[in-house]
């Protein structure tokens, strides 16, 4: 499915993030703190700006880097769904404090242009997930 990547706030920075970098450097306790550990391989309609729009605009998961650790603002489930089928996923970084500069560099983010269509897995879109 081709989509335009969408950031929540104009100051967010969109990037590509590899699975290896995610597993090596992201706080897995923060990532896994969802109430449900079961991942439904589908999208929620709310993950798109307007599900009927063409091309669709996909809201990127958002993280911040605070005190040398990653912290999800939103998008834990989205991240898990994308990593089920993709080696590199789109993600938005909202903030990097001065204690997290070294961590930011180690993540090897690759810039993402929000004006260019990206391809995400072709999954069903649901109003609710179980």
C-alpha cells in the first residue's frame, strides 16, 4: 500500500529505522508495556489521516529520546505491525534532549521525506482491533 508519511507536529522529524537498530538501542521495556501483547496484523483506521483519501496519509509512530533512553509517545502497536513485514520502518522523532545525543547518533536514522510516497504492507484496515 502506498501512503504519504504524516507527522503529528511540524517540528517532528521523520526517519527510517532498521529492525537491528531498534532492537539494539530502543528501550524494549517501554516498547513492550502495552496492555495487550497480542499483535493483530492489521491497521487501525485512526492510524491514517483520512482512510478514504488517495493517497492515504499514514501517521508515523512517534518517539522521543529523553535522558539517554527512547520513549514512545504513540505507535507501539503500529511499530510492531510494521516490523512484522518490514526490515526498515518509518518513525517520527519528536524530541532529543542533550543527554540523548549519543543515543540519537547510534540509531543511524535515515532521513525520510514526507512528500514522497512510501510503501507499507498491504493489510486490512479496521475500526477496532481485538
